[in-house]
């Protein structure tokens, strides 16, 4: 009886491990994509501000708010993971 229950237990451990790896891979992909998209949006926003006549330094200062917003989102996500423990 103990042998059959342990035989059922092993595939569930492997299945859980695979699901965890998939989840971590998805989170990594989301993190990389978010960073890339934010950089792209910030550059486009800064270029538009400069085209409209704003000083380059001011456009960069305003554009940094995109990066700050991304950092805020990441910190909120990390905080929610820590609070669940």
C-alpha cells in the first residue's frame, strides 16, 4: 500500500515542478517585455516632445516618469508576493 501511494506521488511532484518552471519562465518573459516596451514608449514620447519644441533635457526629465512608473509596478508586484508568505 505504501509503494503504490509513493508511485502516485512522484509524477505529481514532477508535474508540479514543470508547472512551476513554466510559471517562472512566463514571469521572466513578462518582466523582460515590460522593460523593453517601457523603454520604447519612453523614447517615442521624448522624441515627440522634442519635435513639438520642448528642450531635450526637459523631455528626458518627463520621460523618466515612464521608468519610475515601471519601477512602481514591479515593486507593487514584489510586495504582493512577499505579503502572501
